[in-house]
C-alpha cells in the first residue's frame, strides 16, 4: 500500500494494526517515497533524535508546497527561530488569554441555530482557532475563509491535491503575508508578525521569504490541529452518547477527553524526516539520505504501549501520545490548542443536553492522510 492510498482516509487504523504486526518497517514507493514506521518505540526514536533524523525533508518534494521555518529547520537555526515565539505560547501567556477565548467561544455559539442540523466544523471548530491565531498575529479574522482555503492548499488536505492546482492559493497566501511586512517594519506592535520582522538571528534580520514562511507556519499550526482535534472529538462523542452525559456530569474530565482524542484520533497522523546516517530498524537498514515516515497516529494505538488502545477512555492517564510531537519539535502551540479545546467543549456542554450525528447530512473528511479531521461534520444539537 502507498501512503496516498485513499482507503487510508476513511479509517486508517486497521491498516496501522497490520503494519505494526506484520511489517513494522516497509517501503512506500508511490506518490510519497520512503520508509514507513508505525510502532510506538520506533516513532519516539525518530522524533527525539533530531541529529539522526533531519527535519529538512518536511520542506522537500510534494508533501509541502514550500519550506516553513522551524518545521523544516534543524538546530541551531531551529532553536533560534523557536525562541521568537516561545514567550507568546507559554502556559502562563495562554492563561492570560483564557477570558478572550471563553468570550469568543460564547460569541460563536450565540450564532448557531440548533433547530436544524449544524455543520459544526464550518460554524465553530474552524473559526474558533483561526480567530485566536489571527488576533495573535494582528491580522483580521474576517479573512477566516481565505485562511482555511490557503491552509488546505498548502497541506493538500482540500479537494485539490495536485501541487500545480494548489499553487495559486499558496502564492496568494504568500503574497498576503508579504504585503504586511512593510507596515510592521514602520509600525511594529506586540503581534507575532512584528516580532518576526524585528527579530535578529545570528545578528541578522530574517529575510522577507523567511518571515512569510514563518507567518504561514503560525497560521496553519494555529488552526489545523485545534480544528481537527475538536471535530474528531465531537465525532467520537456523537457515536457514544454516554460520553457526553459523563462530561456534562463531570466537567473536570474535559482535559482527559482532550488528551484521549489526541491519542485516539491524532490531528496530525504522520511526519517525515531524512536519515543523516545509516540506521537500522527491525533488521532493515535505512540509508543516509532516505526518508522515514513516522506514523504518530499508529504509535498512539500500539498495544505494546497502551492497554486496550482501540477503546476511547476517559480514565486513561498520562500525556505520552505523539500527537504534539516529541523532543525539540514538540508543538509550540500545544498549550493554546488545549485551552481552546477545553473552553470549546465546556461551552458546548453548557448549552446542549446531547449531540448526535445528523442522519440526513453527509460528512466530509479532510483529503489528506497526514492531517485527519473534517471539512464538514453535521450534528444534531439538543439544547439543555
């Protein structure tokens, strides 16, 4: 099977189980070429060893339309660039934003008409994180539909998966961020774009190209993970109504539900790296220069590490899943995603007695084996 096989889109987990049991390392020779690793220990080895497994491959080939600073960088440059936004994404900084996020959740929920089926992705789980990250970057959230279109184009998670078809939207996004740079140079603020424009790396200001790539990464990372996290959680709960009842009765379990969906149905299913030296997995030599694909979505369900991994459980302890990565590339926006998800679920629980799938509506998943979530998820919401 190739990694771009459409069968993976609907339900990849039976395939992952087969890979873990029968071929823990195998070569994908299709649209995406490289070694696939799916067991927990192997994935963790790749994620934590940035020296042996370089991130530069994330910006090569057709898995990405352009290189993105930090995501496609190794130390020391990665460390220097990450320092630009570190302070903006600490747990303490996120704590100061909690009231703003709570207010935004309520504003969005006020606009939902639950008398008919609701596309919860379009009306809630997508605009929430887009609005938050737009505010942090100092750009108008009214462009949220453009942000989503651009994000889908760059990540190949929309209907257009061919690079040539996606490139006009990618270039439009790049042009938008390029247009903001002169004003941020003349009139800097406290926003993340201003910080990028005025930060020096090795005594030099970032190039316009790097600033644009940096802005694109922040926009995509700031919305894709949270949107997918929330839509996947609501999808699972709609299938198991007792979970909603349990969360309404015990809202202190919301954090556990968030961690469990990150493990159970990861928003980012895989990343790739390039081996910098020969390395062996399960008797197979991965040669220097070859790509490896670490499937976090599979590792998160490895029975060698988790008890009953195919069950969604609110009593599971620990945060040792790989959905935010591991090591130096651990997702810098993880605290923000967790806070947004918490207030989003809390807001829904306060307003609705139950949620369920709408039988007359057709849901639509992302068109990507890398990013797992929904473009459209239709729910029936019963007011409390």
